[in-house]
């Protein structure tokens, strides 16, 4: 084996966890190799977060023209929608950022090794074609991410039945679409297709959209989806599907009732599974839970001390920014850098359909269970926001939860325009252990949507001004 095959750190997977980990490791003086079998940037950059946000921006533009245009004297008669161009833009966006990641590797002297990587031992990574190399390092970080989970009986053919992966390459807008699952992926694609002209039905076996989210937020999102003529069927379980050349019949049950839904296409958005198969985990002695996620400790180490795992592969919230946070942490812990512990309860969740949804920290039910009826709850609707009214986007609200003694913020839930941007202020407040008195005492520019954060904090203190 040549000396070029020995490194201080080998990272397997170049998604938002892996490439960030590699860069931080290089910054800390390590000689780093990163292994990738597809395109740098991983699923998020190439087949997830980034291209979907490009499509969602187009969908939002369509909605603003068709639903709100006349309010501002903009008549959108004869509007032509070319979804193929939207798909092309999303692919160009991914291509540009993929090249950007490659540029970062060169800048930080990180060696990109092409091929599928798998553990060949506690400190050895075997890389298949086209590289066909064996890499040795005292530290290995696994960051292979996750992929779409498809239930038994649902065969993805890329024509009648798609997952988000196929949808991001297809420029076809079906006349009718059934989306299975009202989680983040299902909600975002339902919105995109509906704005580009599909008649969309979303089925969800739970009793609310975005299972696990704040019920008030989920209810507000459902109301807005219905206003957009997106049919949402809750408490509805997928049973089977029958496809033909002309479309698909989706068999579902709702309570005791059996129903058949007709659709040109079906989008499966039920969940994701860890990409932990054929990674050499069992041979290397790396423990995996019953769902296939790699088990890690607070330092992101697996049951094999020389091997760490981050991002979707390590379970928890399957979020790109969570993976990046863990990537930085893993590199710093390996390098022996003194750092505060990871706070997974301060990682925001975001949904980018319109209205947007964002949350951080505890939900209201969990917060009340912890702090009792004295929990401070401040809620401010965008119907009372001057900026929201001016922008004709009054849907939704901000809700802040604070513990009763000092008003320290323990959670926040936002639904509405720019929710995914607004949540960052709450995250910063939580990191600094600032409470509703501090947020409420901070001057916010007027008129801005961020004033809803201010007003919610004031409401939690019992002194809201504008509501």
C-alpha cells in the first residue's frame, strides 16, 4: 500500500454532514480523504434540499401571481407554465453547488476518492470502482445519509409511481396526483405540483399533517392547503396500488371504510431509511438499531471507538443542518478540541411549502408536561402584522413557549410567510439562554415579519401591544 493511501481522517459520504466534517477536519490540520460514490454534496444538494427549494420558489411565484396578483394590480391572464424549465433550473442549481463543494475540497486539500466505500476494519475503508483503493486512517466518519423508504406492495417505476428522487428529474405535471404521506417531503411536493396545475390528494395515516408537529401549526397548514384546493385526507392508510398504462388506482382505508383513489401518478413520501446496508458494519463490529440506524454516543462514536457516524445514518432528526452540526462536532471531537455539547433540542425543523412551517425546542404538550400550567405561552397571528397585511400573506402565527420562572424560551412554533427564516432568531435566543423578557426588550424594525417574534415574546409576558 502506498503512503498516499494513509490519512488522518477518512469520511465516507460527501453530503451536508460528510463534506462539512471533512473541511473542519482539514482546518484542524488533519490529512483528509472523502469517499463518494455519486456526486459531491450528497442527497441534500443533488436530490433533496436544494433542487426542491428551487422548485418551491417557482411554485410560490405562481401562487403569488395567480392568487395575490390582482391585489397589487398585476393581472396574470394567459399565464403559461413551463415546468420543464423549472426542473432545468433546479438541476442547474444543484450542478453549480456540486462544483462548489468540489472547489472547497481543493481549497482545503481534501482528497476526493470516487467509488462506494465500506469498512474493511476499524481503521480501514475499502473503495470500489472507479478508484479501487484501500484507505487507512485512525479515524473514520460514516456519513452515508438516508434514502426513500417504500412500503411493501408499492413498486416505484418512475412513470406511474415515483419517490422524490424520480420527481426531481421528471418535467411532467400529472393531471391528478396522489401523495402518500403528509410529512415534509409530501407537503412540499404536493404544494409544487398543485401550483403547477395538478389536482392533488394527500393521504396521511396520522390524525394531522406533519405528524409530531405542533397541532395548531398542522391545523393552520391544513386550512391553507384546502384553500389552495389540495385535498388532505387524514386517518387514511395506504393498502395497495394497481397501475395501468393510463394511471393508477390507490386502495386505502379510512376507519372502517375502504376507498379507491384514481390518479395519473402516485408520489410515495412515507419516510426514509438509513443507507447502512453493505457498509461493512457487521464485520467491523459497528452496532445498528432495529431500524438500521447506526448507534452512537454523545461524542458521535459508534460501538467501535475509531468509527463515528453522523447525520441521517445516526438517526434522530433527518435534517441537513443537523448533519452539518454533527459533522463539525465529530471533526472537533476527533481533534480533541474543547467544545460545548451538541444541543439537538435547538435544531430547527423547517417545511418550505407555503405557508412555511418552522419549529424549535419543545412542543406545547411536552412543555406543559415539564413546566405545568404555569408555562408561558405567547401567540401572535400574522393577521395583526402590518408587514404581513401589506404583503397579503396573513396566514399563520408565531407561538413562543417559555418556562415560568425566568421566561427562558424552551420552544417556538411558526407557520406563515418566511417562517424558516424567522426561526433563526429563536434559535439564537435559546443558545444565549435569552428569554422572553430579553426578546421582548429588543427593538425590532417596523414594519417587518420579525415583529411577530417580538409580539409573541411580549404576549408570553402578558404585555402584547398589537394583539
